[in-house]
C-alpha cells in the first residue's frame, strides 16, 4: 500500500514528545499521550514531562520523518534523542504545525 494511501485510511494517533530532563522521546500512541507517559514513567527513574503532543492522521509518517530525516544527525538511543533547547522547540513547533496541513 502506498504511503499516501496509508495516510488517507489511517486512524488518527497521538504524536508525542516527552522529556526526561536530558533526553526527549518522540513516538506515537493510539492511547492518550499522558497515559502513555505514565506507562513509560514506570521504567524511568527520572521524572517525565510531556513536552508536546498532537492527534494526527499522518502520525506514523511524521514520526518516521522526524526519526530518519529531521533528527538523523542527533545523538539517540532508539526513540530517545539528545536535543538542545532550541532543537526541542523547533520539533515541538513542527509537531504543532503538522495538524494544520
């Protein structure tokens, strides 16, 4: 199935950005992002904070674009990225702007 077709028929999901004080997790979830953060908190000794989230139809595509293109040169561990404050702000704005497409 083509990417455009997948987006057209995709069920909206939440794209989120969670901060743990140093690292940022960028991911998506079908459940409320605050509930997802609570699940992640169980395995993380640092306090997690929701930095940005948006309900999007094209969530999987946008997350993949962030991981593989926009943030490809940033230090990372799986879905966790080491971002400067400025980089984090730019990503949060990007997530917010995606809902306006």
